């Protein structure tokens, strides 16, 4: 209907579990739907007065569960909420996490609104392969013909998973012992400079891991092993980065991303990696949601991290 210029009668709501994913979808769909189809793509801010105006003028609305929960609570007094024709809930497998209760309430509320109004709301749930996909499908109202659960084997690019166990109790010692296996894995599975991403728990370990990779490469007699361009071409981009550790690592072909970096610097480093100039990207785990880069090898360097909110927020 958006393509047929019938968008005034249609309003689509996309619910992303995290602000990073919502920001990514806004950038992607503004180019795809906004520029090419002329659809008005908006993202809610969390301020009720502003969000109501955005909801009124938007045809494709992007929101987090918390934002849409606030907007949809008084749905009887808000005509624009009633005019929603399509509701997309992404990453529904996170329903068991910290944001799960809000996702459950919001999705159930949209089903209730659909049952109370004469015009139905199509609810689409997206998630990874699940063992109880039928239960989740029944909950959102999907029939047997509208439920699709694909096994991991049908993915277009085959996925080879390998687990290396390190039996060291101390956390810091265990992370330090992982450095050499990570370097060996990159040399083995990405020998020709294929893009590789290494996920680490914290900002401190991101800097240590990038330094270890450069040390191992220098010990092998290839200090610029991970650099796939001339240093002169990379110099103008490095000058725009303020963090000394990031500047040093990027100069040798290892891109480094962590939470305390400025958003412009983060986009610059990711763009350098995406272009192929740097072949290794070391990034902290929380930034995985907003990461759009693709790779041949993905390394999860440690699955344990400090959780200040307790086990329920993991």
C-alpha cells in the first residue's frame, strides 16, 4: 500500500528491543522507504508530547517497547494508535530477558486492541529459531499456515561453530589466556585478510585484545598483517580520532570500538572496517546491537561479564 500511494490509510509500527537497533532501522528504512517510496519514517523519542506528533505524521513508526508502551496505554483516546494496521515485533526471543515483560505486555495489548476494533491489526513476530515456536505463534495469534520456524541448517551461508574451552578460574587470567587462541583462529580461518570481528566483555579488554593481536603479529614478523591499505590513505581518518588506543590500533589495521567513544568516531572506525582497510574489528559486546558490519569470522572472547542489574537483566 505504501508503494501504491495509499499510505495515508496505513500506519506500521516496528518495535525494536534496543535503541541501537531502532537507530539502525531508522537509517536503513529512511533510505529504502523514505527516499524511494516517499513514506514518512519516524522514530519515537520517549517524550509523550513529541511522540504523539510524530505518530500523527509518521507512516512507518519505529519504537522501543518502553516507548510504545507509553503511547499505547491510552489507546482509546488516541486515534492514531487505533489506526495501526501492521505491528512488527522484532527479536521476540528476548522475551525471557530484561525487556521481555514490556514486550509481552505491548504485544498482548495490540492483540486486545485488534479484538476490540472492527479492523484487525496484523501482528508479525520475528525471532531466531525456537524450540517452542508454536507456543509463541499461538500467543501472537498466528495460525499454522502463518507460522514459519526454520532450522539453522537452512541459512544461506553455512555456519560453522567451534568452542574452545579454557579451564582457568580467575577471570583476568582466563581472558589473557584467550589472546593467543583468538590470534590463531584469525590466522587459520581468515588467512587472506577476510574481515573478522572479535567481541570482548569490556572496554578494558577491547584495548588489551587489540594490543595482543598487534603484538602477536609483530612477533611473526608481520606488524601490519591486518592492514589492507596504504598507511597514507588511512592517516586522514586516524587524525580525526581522539582515543590514543584506537588511533594506534587502527594504524596497524585493527579497528577498535567501545562504549565511551563519540558516535562520529564510532561511525568512522566502523566505516574503515567496512571498506576493508582494516581486516579485524574488536568491539565490546553491548555494541553488537548497533553493529551493521559483516564478517567471515566472528570470535566471542569470553561469555562472562559483570551485570550490575542482576541475572534478570542479562
